[in-house]
C-alpha cells in the first residue's frame, strides 16, 4: 500500500487527516478531538449525552470544513428542541472550533432523568431542527443552509441521509468515543465527473461497495484507538491510498471586548446605569470560552461617550 507518510507525532489528538484512494473518486477525512473537547466542556456541566452530541457535532464540522475549498465557517446547529433548546458547533478557517449547548431549565428530579444516558438524538431534539450552515467567507454575503431531517437515532445516520438526498453524495460517517477523545471518519463517493478519471462508472461503484463492506467490519474501538495510517492500512489494504499532511485543530473563540462593547450598546444607557447602580459593575461572560468582560462605571460612561460620538463600529 503506497502511503505518503505524514510527519505528525503521536497521538494524533486534535488533528485531521485527509486521504484519497488512488484512481477512485472517493475521498475521506479522519479526525480525532481531545483538547478541543476539554475546552468545550470546561465552563459547563453538560449531561453525558449532550457532551457526546457536542463532541460529534464538533468532529462533524471539522470533517465537513475540510471537504470544502473555502476558508469561511461551517456550523452544525440544532434549535427548538423540547429538552435541548440549542446545540451549536462551528469550524472557522478549517481549524478553529467552538461549541455551545443550551438545555431547558430542569428541576433536580428531571436532571436525574437527563443523566440517564439517553443517546437517541430524536428524543433530545424532539420538536426541533438540525441545520448545516456554510458561510464561504467570514462576513461574506453568500450563506448556504441545509436542513437535516431527523429520521434516525444517531447523528451519523441523519447526516448520511442528508448528503445522499440533498447533495447526491453517497456518504458514510462514523464516530467513536473513548474516555478522552472522539474520533470521526467521513467517506464520500464523489460525482463521476468530479475528478476527471476515465475509469468506468461501474468500476467506481464496485469499489465504493467494496469499501463499504470493508468498513462494515470496523469496530468503534478500532476507530477510537488506531492512528490514522494504521487504521487505513487495516481496512483498505487492497486500495492504494494517499494521506495528506495533517491539519491541527484548536478550540478558539471569536469573542472580544470590542464585540461585547457593541452588544452592550444595544441596551439603553439607562438600563446599563441601573445595573451599575445596583451591582457596582456589569459582567458579561462568554458562554463559549468562559471569558469574562467586566465594565465598571467609567467603562459604562465610555460606552455612552462612544455612542454619542459614533464610534460604535461593528466588528
Ligand atoms: Zn469567548
């Protein structure tokens, strides 16, 4: 098997590897997240099923972002569920990830139910919607949004169905979790004319079928534990495969003091002054990263001054 060996140290955490099969219009991405997940959970006490869902959403957006020839952002977002009000993972510039989840307020008795380990996505998102959003350039005008129907219990099957139905892209997606990491694998059969190969369509179809048969023997333990090169060698040994240089991923928020200034300026100055009078300062906490922005009376007065001199530029 001809593998171009990437110069990447073990253990491949927070890294993404793209691979292609020689002469076949099939592409793949492999990702393993660890520190990104630690950061995503650092400021929240999510029940385990929500930690798992967010980990899968983060892995998914990292995988999708790598399939696109763009530097914008990819977001996978649920909204309006009865129990899970919102969950969002986004990947910017194919490397910078962040995530958040909002659960409906629960009393303590119900909280016990939430921790019971339910993994059925449809239960959590009952009444809600799951959407995939692509913004080709940050602040760019063109936004694409696809709605992912919730027909299956797990995120993988729903996404596979979405790509098949909406994009006509046969897709296989797997997530595997161990104690600290989530590993994701995405395989997509590209349109016949996409790579300019002159091999008969039937040959490609046969190869896609064979690859699916091979991947069906995969255990999630193997996906969670094996380094990417070893993983590909084990499962696809009969298909020459090329690995591309690894991409490092990180948890990175977009919040800034300037953006928080602008948010506060959307409130009436009297409201801000009332909070200052009551509490002495205004504290704004970023839910994504835990950053805390504090405004004392002088800061709030400066906001008012900027407001009157028109310095509230949008960031
Ligand atoms: Zn932040």
